[in-house]
C-alpha cells in the first residue's frame, strides 16, 4: 500500500526489514542492523550512586543524542527509499502518510519507541527534508526571523528584531548543506559548483537567497537568506517602531507626492528596501510605475505597476538581462515613475538620465554610509561604467537628478532608523551643495545597551517648500524648528 512513492527495482539499500524479523531481533540480532537505535527502555540497571536528578539529566542527554542519530539515519533511509519523481504528483496528505509509514517501519525495525510528540516532530522534520529545505524550513516559516546566515553546516545565525544570534539548528554535514543549496538553485534553473561557486536565487516564498560554496567558501558553504515579508512594514509601522517621526513622514509624503527624485541610502540590512517600499505608498494611484530589481522584493500598493526582475546568465553564460537592460527598456514603456530596487552598477547612468528627463519622482536605493558618501558612490559608479566626463559635469548631472537622500541605518542596538534626511540644493563651484533637514541625535546609552536618542529638525527650511505649497502640501513651519 505504501509502495507508490518508493523506488522500484535495483538494490534497496535500507529496505525496512519485515516486522517478523524485527520481533525476532531480540533472540538473534541481525548483522546488518544499523547501530543507530534509541533502544527500547529496558529493565533499569543497578541503581547508580549519584543523585537522581543527575541521572535523569544524563538519561535525557543520552536520549537526545540518540534521537539526533536516529534522525540522521531516517533522513538517509527516506532519501534512499523515496521515488522523488513520483512525489511531484502526490498530495501533501499522501506524502505525509507515506513518510510516517516509512518512519514507523524503520523505528519498529530499530526497536525504537517514541512518544506521540517526538514522532510528530520527527515526521515534520522528515517532511521538511523531502519537500522543504531541511533544517532551515522552520526558520523560513518563523515570522520573527528576518535573516538566516549560514557559515558551513554547523553554524546557523538568525536575525530577529535587529539582533543576530547563533541558533541550535545545524546541518548533518557539508554534503547535507550542499544538497539543500542545490535543491534551491536547481529549482530556478541555476547551478552551483566548483566552477560556478556563487549564486543568487529566489526561494519559492520570495525570500532572497545567496550561496557561495567551497573551495571559495573556505570553511563550508556560506548562505545568506533575506526573508520575504508578505506584510511589508508600512509608514505607520515604521513610525511606531521609531524609524522616523510623524513630522518626517509628512515631509516625506510631500517629497514623494510632488515627485522629487529620492535615493534611500544605507548599509547592508539597514532597511533601505523597506523604506523605499513604504515611501512608495505616497505615490498617487493613477500613476504608472515600473519597478526594476535583481530580486523582486518591492510590493507596491498602486494599481498600475509593472514589475521587472533582472536575470543572470544561464549555465552557458548566455541570456543575461541586466538591470540596465530593463531600465533602458522601461524608458520605452511610458512610465510615470521608475523605481530601481538597488543601483549598484552601470545602470546608474540610465537612472540619472531618467531622473533628469521627465521621469521625476523616480526612486532607488544605494549602498552608502551617509548622504555625501551616497554621492561619491554615484560618482564612482559612473566612472566604473566607463563614462569619461569631467567630474564637474558628473556632479552637475547628479545634482540635477537627485533631490533627496534619505539615510537609513541599523544602530548598534539593532534598531533601524532614518538617521538623516538631506536635500541636494545644487552646485557651488565643483561641489554639490546639500542641506540636512532632519537627523537622529544620539544622547546616550541605557545600561541594557539600548541607544537613547531623538529625531530633530536642523532648523533649515526645505529647499522645496515652495514646490510643496504649490502642489497643495502646506507643511507647518514648526516641523523645521529644532527642539533645543
Ligand atoms: N524600521 C524597522 N524596524 C524593524 N525592522 C525593520 C525596519 N526596517 C527594516 N526592517 C527589517 O529589517 C530587514 C532588512 O530590511 P531591508 O531588506 O529593507 O534592508 P536593506 O537595507 O534593503 O538590506 P540589503 O542591503 O540586504 O538589501 C527586513 O527583514 C525588514 O523587515
Ligand atoms: Mg535591500
């Protein structure tokens, strides 16, 4: 009855022994029996000398170790016995039943007794192993996890609420980890091996995935996963979490609605994409927006949105579609606004040109540590793209394209904040002139390590005040007044 999903023909390396044989084990132990069994509770040995508690703890530890061994053995048997091709057409219920059956046969054969909870846990793990991504499957399902960072099979770090911590989840060994990596990348038609040692992919749930395998990754495969959040943080959430204030939100709303070109700058994982996504909610529903990303993460709420995702080259090195290709094509698609998930290369030129030529209100993110740094990064990217232009001309291009730089930052206590809002006001000689309008001021540190600080206006009135007013956004003068 359970053979539907089992491999047929050929040697069956770990075929569960018939029940009769299992019951006979006590009398005549089978030579081939795997040495991995949590043994059936036997008559208690002679009473040990140490206190009862220590014995219980010791027993518990032994049981846990044996369970771990058992798990590995069962994973192995399952992968050997299941016909993975036939599984594609199985329903979840059928598959779960089949897994439970294989597991219970094996447990019986190995003379292992598990309680209901342990059995359910084990079946779930086995299911994750076959259908999901093995040990990391529970982390992917855990809504509180933002990032999963794997440094070889034995070290999995998890980020929750801005804090990274080592988890107690591990892979069996490097081969196990590689198998899961392979499962992920082959699902998106890619390959990773010694000759292609690193790869980007997107998980079925939309999470962003990057892996680098040995020998380039020295101590075992390195994997980074940015979990996809179905419910993106909205402006209200970000205000509530202290990422910025209501006053700043009013200002940003005016900036986005009046079509300023905005760059969200920040370090890795500082909340750039989240901020960009939240800011996009200020765009009017009637506008046609095109988004371009390497991994589609943005989730715009408007009706008229066209989403594009760049594509890496295939195994033969062909068929790549870069962000720049998408951007160039986007310009022929009559967009009102263009949003590039992250500008990091040659597409910078087309992005600036788009911002300068009638697609105002365009937005992107950039990896930089301050507004000034963001501008230098833009200059560098232009130089790297092989454009030979005098620096003054490059800066003039940037100054007329970009209106606003919003700096996101992950502070040392894990909180993510908009630490600076800076306007680009033009050029002074060869230098781009900027003015900071809002900033986050650190005041001190609580004993717990939490940063004490506050958002403040710098006292500078927005360069775009008149524009805001003309578009019907009357911001009270008080939002620009600093608290002393
Ligand atoms: N203000 C915030 N408060 C709490 N969590 C946040 C905040 N901003 C972002 N996050 C969470 O932090 C994680 C990283 O955010 P996000 O992807 O926006 O960062 P990023 O700067 O775009 O990262 P990367 O450089 O990797 O692209 C996400 O899981 C997001 O939900
Ligand atoms: Mg991002």
